[in-house]
C-alpha cells in the first residue's frame, strides 16, 4: 500500500536542498526547473507506488540510453519534438506570424556544411544501384506567391536502406545531402534517389521502451528541409512520401497532412531525356512559402548539437 510523504517537512527540505535553494551560487532558473522536475518525479513515485526495483531499473535505463547514443532518438518517439512544434506554432499564431509552409521536426541526423549549389545539383553518388531515381523540385515564395530568389534549401534524406551518410560510414561524405540556392524564379531542383523509411535499432533502448507501451519504432520514407532567406522566418520541415505503410503512423509524430507528397512515376521518353536520364524515374514536388519577419533571431535555425556544426554554447 502506498504511503503519503510529499506533504512532509522532510520531503520539502530534501527538495529545497536538491535544487540548491540553500546555496548562493548557481543559476536560479536551473534551480527552479530542477526543483519542479524532482518534485514531480517524487510525486510519481508516490502516486504509482513505484518500487525501488522499478526506480533503479529506470535509472540504469537512462545510463543505457546515454551509452547507446539514442537519447536524440527516443526524444521524438516520446513526442518531445512534436510538442515543441505545437508550442512554436502557438507562439507564432499569438504573435501574428503564422502561415506559410508548416514546420515539423528536425530529427537527429542533420550534418552541417553540405555542398552549396545554385539552382540544381545531384545529391546521390551513384553507388545505390538498387534505388529508384528521384527528381525533387519546387519553388520558394513569400506568402503572396512572389518568388524568392537566393533562398537556401538545405536537403537531407536516407538511402534505399534507411541509412544516412556520416552516421553510416559506408556512404561517401555528404551523400544525399545538398544545399541549393534558388534561382531568379525562386526554384530549386535536385536529382537524387527515393529514400526508404527505417526503424529504431531493434535491440536498442528506444525500441525497448516503445515495446513496453505496445508501440512500433518505424518512420516512413521522408525528406528533410531547412529553408532560409534573410528577412524571412527560418523553416524546419520535412515531407513524407504518400505510398509508405507508415506515412500516417510515424513513431516520431512528424507527419502533417499538408506535408505528404506523391512520388509520381514518369514514363514519358521526352521528359526522361530532358532530365538527363535514360529510364523512368519518380518525380516529387515540394513548393514552400516563407513568412516575412524583421526579427533576426527567427531567421536562423535554433542552436542545438548538430554534426559538423559549431555552437556558441
């Protein structure tokens, strides 16, 4: 039977000291947040009568998560990334800067410094011979439909096995990663391959937790984007391909209906030749609308740990 201790002086004093409220040094905001986190954790222990065995199992799970490097993978699986998007959407609406193409989660697999090209480039290195060729194109405009030349469209996606370059050492540097600067009509275009969806490592701690609540750890085929231009709100987004079994059942909660796109098979010989190809391919189109802002802090992506990217923290 559960006992009630949260109201006692002993617990109040313990939380006060745990958070460093009895110390002059330290950061007040960190103290307040830590106090709240530990209070809520203690309250959970009391409310659910968590046993010492269960609590220590959770502690060692956190250690396993750190050793595996999957902390940034379990976060979207627990809805943290999606929740942050919901908050930012609400903040934008309240500030009157909503509209444009919807945001969705960044994920943990971005690598900074991809080659920057004007208008067009090929993203794949040609070694994934089992993959279907993809032509991805679109136009970047403002909210009134006016083209935005000089916008940078930063694109990255997985290969046909669901793996990403840099994190998969068998792939060449920046394979399936490019930055395209839009042309005078705001257009960008790349040749690449149709990516595959992927799942969490089946024996890893992320899937272990998901299995305990009866969930899968699968992501649909998708393509990531950062789109930026001075004077406009930076956009972090991704599109999901419509024919994947998990398009509307993404373990990372990244699917938004406005961001689902068809991969259309192109068989017309003339169109095939016009794109420098000899066999049918799939065409994906993604047009983007950016929202104007004078706030320079909103014109760049927020800081977080990213591969090959220096931060000020």
